[in-house]
C-alpha cells in the first residue's frame, strides 16, 4: 500500500534534479532533451532520470551553474520528503532473524534529521523507515553519487569549473580513494569504481575555458563539496 508514496516521492526528487540541469541549459542556450526516467527492477525501482545535453557549454560559469543546479534541485525536495517520511516511520526492535534484516547506512545529513524527528535510538532497536523516508534516503544517496568530484559527474563539472585543467589531479585522487573504499570498505561500490576508472579521468572543456568564476560561485562550489560529504554513505547497506 505504500508503493505509490515511494514511487511519487522518488520520481519528484529525480525529476527536480534533472529539471535543475534542464533549466540551466535553457538559460545558457545549451541544447538539451527534457528529463526522462529509466525504469529498471533495481533496489530503487529505477536507474534514475537523465537529460542529454547536445550543445556546447559556453563557459565555466555556465558549466558550474548547470552542474550545481541538479543536486540542489533534488536536495530541495529530498529534505522535506525525508522529514515527512521520518514522521511516518517507527522505532522497533531489530528482528531476531538477522538473515531477513537489511540495515541502511545513514549519511550525516540523514542521521541528523532522524535524530531530530525520532530522537536517539536505543541499542537493539532501529528505525523502520516508511517508504517515503526511504525515498528521501535514496535522494541523499543519488545526490552524493552525482556530487563525487570526478569526471563528468555533477561534482566533476564543479571541480572543472573551479580548477580548470588542474581538475584532473582531483579526479585521479578521487577515483583512487573511491577504489580503496570499494576494495576495503564496501565491495558493492566495485561496479561504480570500474565505470569511473573507464570514464572518469577526462572532462571536455567549455567553449570559453578562461572566464573565471566569481566569488559567490566559488563559495557555492565549496558548499557543494560539503554537501557531498554530508550525503555520502561509505557503507550504504548493512547485511
């Protein structure tokens, strides 16, 4: 009975993310498709939503604005959806049959909201998330993945706009750290690590790679890196 709540919530978050990119593309006259969803029987019920940019990005400011608009748009909806979902969630004892129990790792931001809404959870208990809260958790998860400062991810756009050709150093360090996480912390990251190794080292320059960012954008760029750290979950699933 809670399926529609989850479906609507996750679609709102993903749609807002891609519409952020789309609106900025329109602002800078970058040709882009409308957002479309990729249905797939995955853990989240989808592979997400995407737009396809077919035009050249004019300068670093446009690249930056297009890059940050998606995560900010998704987060604007993920936060209230999370709060609503946590209000509908319950704290219950952890099942004795551990084999049937799947725990979720909590990013710092989600943990903050869960403590704000439900208080401290005693040992032996856990929050049984309402599907709407799970959609919010997934929204933070997607935000963190997109904000990784690597390649052509949103975070890669931000880093390139901030550092230009020197961003390749950050990409290499970022991929190296992520591969270490995949090998030693959570092996569920391995597939993503392989994809980043194949595609994550390069970023095409905008038509004008020289126009610098203004101070406000530089501050927002630092904030986006902080948001990445607040939303990232080293171990998303505890089996």
